[in-house]
C-alpha cells in the first residue's frame, strides 16, 4: 500500500503547494504535456501521458495486457523509485545524449532557468507526486516492463502504473527518433 503519509515530513506542505489541490489527471496531463514540449526541443519525439483504465475485476497484468496487446512483466516499486523514474524522463532535456553525432540536450548557459537546479527539480517532482497521489489514491505502484513490445523508429519507454481500488492509472513515458 502506498504510504500517503509520505508527505507528512514536509511541514505544512499542502499550504506551500504551487498547484493548489484538488487536481485531477487532466491537470497532471497538462503538466506532462509541458515537459513533453521541452523535451521535443532536443530533436527527439517524447510522449508523456497519464491514462485511467477500469480494472473490471482483473489483475494489473490482465488489464495491461489488454491495453498494450502484448505480454508484460510488472514489479511493485516504492514511491521514491517511481519519482526517480519519472524525474529521469521529465528532465531528459538536461541529459546529454549522443544522437546523429551531435549533442541533443538543452543548456542553461546563463544560469537563469530555476529548474536547472537539482533542488528545484526535486521540489517539482515532490509536488507532482503529492498531487498525483491525492488525485488517484493508489494502493500500489508498479514498474511495467514492455521489453517484448517493439517501438517504431527506435526509442525507449517506461511505464509506471498506479493501482487504485477500481482503476489503474498508467503513466507512459516514451521517446523515439
């Protein structure tokens, strides 16, 4: 079970939120779209989305096999691991990648972009996940391995699934050339 009290160690955290509660998955998808746009500037195509699927009495794996029409492997992960996965994807534009023999990442040459600082990125991720947990009320979090699924044009993906009582919330993170 996800520890919703994980955020209690932030004194008055809810009062300090930039994004005021309550939020829903549409709001969270708006944030994901903004980061998708930033990451597109690195000459790769990114796709970040959070979708809701009814469980209809199925297991997580059973439901996701229907969604992806492919075999999957799932493993339960802690909230901190989910934050790490999502942070790596959302802030990919700060990571140096080699693509077509040129650098394809964004630089903050004048040191004016607040998200350039690790503590600000961590604050954003903490707030994003605080809102996500409030919006979907997960019971468990899973890392979904879709390694058997072939992506067109090369690329990678990660899927983090949040299991709620009646629904699955699938956070899909992908890029391709």
